[in-house]
C-alpha cells in the first residue's frame, strides 16, 4: 500500500480501537505549518480550503510535505462537489473532511465520490496519488478501503438526519462544526446552551450506535479534555493561526507586565 494511504488506514484502525487522534486545522497556506505540526506529533492535519486562501496547488505542496511526517494530511474542500473532491484525491489527499453534509443521501454521495466503481463514481486519474502513474494500479487496488471520509456536521438539518448519516457505510467519523451549527440552531456561539448540548449528544449517540468515531472542533483545551472524557476521538484541538496568535499574545503580555 502506498505510504499516505497506509497512514490513513492506520488512523482509521486507531479510531476503531478507541484511541484518541489529535488534529490541527491549517488555515495558513505554507507547507511549513505541516512540518511544524506534523513533527510535533499530531495524528492528523486538516488543510482548510473552505475558509482560507489556500489553493489546490498550495494544498498539493502541503500534502507533499506531509509525506515526511507521521501525520495524516486531509483536505477540506470549499463545498461538497464530486469534481472538486476528485481533484483533491488525485493530488494525494488520503481522505476528505467535507463541509455541510446534511442528510443520508448526501453522505452516500460523498462516499461514492471518494470511491472507484463499482463502489462509487470516482473517475480514474490519480496523478500524484499514484506517484504520477508509477503506482497507479496499486493505488486503484487499495484506495477505496483506505481513504478517510469525514462529513462536517454543522446544521439543524444534519442533526435531524444524524442517524441516517452515521448509518452510511464508508463514513469513518463526523466532525462537528461548532460555529455554523450554533448559527443554524439560532444560538450563535452559545456553546453551553441546552439546545446546542442536546444536538452534540445526539451526534455522539448516533456515532456510538453505528460504530463511528465521534469528532469535533474543540473550543479550547478544557473543552477538548471534556470531549475526551465523553469518549470522543477524532478531535481538532487547535489551529495553526490560533496557536500562533495565542503565543504572540502570551509573549507580549508577559513583557508588558
């Protein structure tokens, strides 16, 4: 199996074994952030092209850098679009974290977009993913089972349909998007509101019912610890820009005092 697919397969095995896998969301577009967080020991890194200036070509460079770390580097596309998904996969992303998956049918279409026929609809052309056709046959043979597929749960509609979403074969772990979910619920950033907490519990229950790893974007380190205590596993515990901004403030505040 090709190295990046092997890393994704091992990540999925860790989640199935109940291990917590720590991730970082990357909003900066420099491959150096992949080196920094990958070599720090994080399990997975999420290249966010939805809310950043990161292009497909920059994503490819970040994926190439990830080869030299133990982290699994996953792409987050702008929207759920099978054509866009195919380009990320063909450029070597060993999985997708896809925004705004709202029902079971969309979840099934997401899985189909990530898999070759007969299990899916993905067109064949794994340029970088297949080492520029040097290992395309091996990639084709192993990609369907190895690729990591994660829907972002961030709407009331998704909460209403969460059991159907989590029942889809091929979905590995959801990631809860706290800000958009709170907006959809009409309680922007009120993360202690009973309606928000009930929605999160509903996702967690569906994950446990269908054998999926619960994931989410943690609000802070204390929240991450609470999530871990509740059995959540696939966690974004910080972001590159968040970590940089926090450290910049910490150093300056220390000297200003």
